[in-house]
C-alpha cells in the first residue's frame, strides 16, 4: 500500500496524483530521480550498471548559439535536427539556412568549425592510443604473469605502469 508522505504515496511531490512520475516498485527497486535506489548507496547514486541516464551513444551538447534565439527559432531548430529523413548534409544545410534566417550565421559556422576541429583531435588521440595498446598489453601481461612476486609488488608494478602511460592504462 502507498503511504502518505512516502515516495509515490498520496500527496507526496513525486506521486502521480501530484504530477510526479510513476516509479518502479519492488524491494530495492524504487526509482528516484537520478537512478534506482540501491541499498547502501546514497539516494540518486544509481548503481554501477544503471546511472539513470539513457544508454547508447551520448548526445552532443546543445550548441551555445541556441541561447541567442527566440523560442520559435529553437523549435524550428529542433524540427530540423530531429527530422530522421534528412541526410547529415541536408541537415547541415538546413541549419545554415536557419542560422542565416535568425541572424546567427557566424555563430553556427564557428560552432561547426569547432566541432570539426574536436573530431580531428579525437581521431588523432584514438589513433595514438590504438598504436600504444599492444605494447601496454605486453607490459601488463609480463607483470601479471610473474608469480614470483607478492601481491603488494604486483600492485606496485601496475601502479608504476599506470604512471608511465596514464592515457593507455585508464582504459
């Protein structure tokens, strides 16, 4: 039974009768904003496998130029970017026209240039990382295959390897 004052209970801010969402029910499964309630973790901390965020590819942040346009212009923009029948080239062209119409063409161009630069930087970093992985794998294998060391020595060797190649070992 739902009790008044408890999450999802009558009169609570999160209850459906107060406009709040209907939460999943069950022992340890009441879902609060920010993730499921996991015993032993702070409310909203979620769990290692469910953080309350959608799964799949991460969306790009909203372009800063949207702060400088009207609500109507924002709605027009979102109609363009959510139109799944447009190719990426068509979408980009429509956004450029939209930017010209809303007198923020330079901001749109600057944003596109910054995104292209970021993409090139990511490609470069990933390529370098992939090239370093085989060597890092060999090094970690040598460390973990050595059974003539104590657990403390093993952890120290891994710590030293991590300090040597922090970008590679963070994977």
